[in-house]
DNA sequence: CGGGATCCCGAGTGATACTG
DNA sequence: CAGTATCACTCGGGATCCCG
C-alpha cells in the first residue's frame, strides 16, 4: 500500500493530461470555469455543510449551524446561498411564525457528496499519518 | 446517471456514519484532526499545487508560480511549507548561484493526488452543469 | 538571478447584537 | 427562527526588498 505501481503512475498521468487542458495556466481565469467551480465546492465550510446534508435528509439553519461546528451566521448563510445557486442544495421556506427554512441536497448535490466522501474517507484514514509527519518534521 | 439508486443511498449513509464519528460537532475542534488535515489538503491553492506536482515529476518555485496561475509569492511559499510539514511534498535546495529549489510529491502525496484527481475529474465534467445552474437560478 | 521575506493595504471573516 | 448589521480583526494580494 505504501508503494505506487508504474501502472498507477501511467493512469495518473493520463488523467492529469486531460485535466490540464482545462486548468492550464495559459487560460485566463475567466475562461477557466473549472477552477471557479472547484473553489466553491472545495471550500472547507462548504464541504462540511454538504457532508452533513448528506447525512441528514433535511436540515434547518440553526441545526446546520450547530453541526458545522464553529461556522458563523454570516458565512453559513453566504455559503448556503452559493451552494444553492450552483445547484448543490435546495432551500424551502415555510411562511410560518416563526419562519421555518429547510435545506436539502439536490440530486446533483448527492452525486457530488458521493465523490466528496471518497476523499474525506481518505483523509479520515490518513490524518494520523499527517499528524505524525508534522511531529517528525524538522527533527531529521 | 441522473438518478441515485437506493443502494447508493445506503452505501453513502454507511460511509457518512463512519465519518461523523470523527467530525462530530460534539467534538471540540482540537480533538478533531480530520477537519484540520482536511482544511490544509482541500485548500484551493494547495489543490492546484499538488495537481501540477502530479503532472510534472519536479518543479521549481517560479515554474510552480507560473503554472498555479494567479498565486502570490507569499501564499505559494506558505502553502509549500505547510504541504511539506504535512508530508505531501518534499523540498530540495541546492546551494548554487543562483539558488535552485526543487519540489516534488512524496509517495504519500501521490496517493493523495490520486484521490484528488477523482474529485477534480468530476468537477471538470460537471462544471458546465454548474454554470448552467447559475444562469438558470432566479429565473423560475 | 532565483527563492523567498517583509510591508502595506483592502477584502473577507468572526462574534455579537439586532430585526422581520 | 433565519437570517442581516455592525465592527474589530485576520488573511490574502501586490509590490518591494533581501540574501546567497
């Protein structure tokens, strides 16, 4: 598991070649939507929001704020707005008193969370290794 | 491809359950290393740096700065430092005149870039959809 | 001359208070 | 309850400077 085979390297290079047609540095940023889309979806708060919305089928503003520990009102509402306009989540407001607002993943959002989970699983498994790296660093 | 089967939903929920033992909101952040590790590795600049280092076996500071279009000296050097201490990349300095510094992925970093590629591939394929969502939003 | 470090400034963020 | 308003503050961008 520590080593990477040549086959894996070849596959990686192929994928990277396809990728870099799109995030190529010669493209002015306004012609490179991938980076733009990526910056929204890979934001640390957005990731946590999406994961929690994957876990619970539906969540309200203050519940979400409680789960996404440490997020502020301002950032939460801003991220929710962006995630909604980008099509990952849906917002439903009920004209009750007090008002009730429910957020949930769209179908599109669910497919993204599936992918996201692969990555966060890796992080969960490897975070001890990273912490060990941090400790070790500078000692040798 | 548009719809998500019940089976997929079940798998997702299982993974999320495993996950949320670790990013649970009841955990104080200092006991939640996953979020900490994640915030480094999912940073938008770090992602681009790692992808380019996946594409080229080795890169020097100014080359990297050119490819990671738009990054500043300060942020680049700071991200490189963090990525090094976390074990994703390695830095080699040659005492020449002028000085030469080379960065490359570690084996650990390569395994991460493999995972990262799965995600960025998704973004590449779906960014048109996101852009369409943005345009459509507010019209209905 | 390459690889940063430093400094200054503006945009974004966090904490709290407040409102429809 | 679901957000906005306010304000102090941090962080990133950009230019410049420095050191080997």
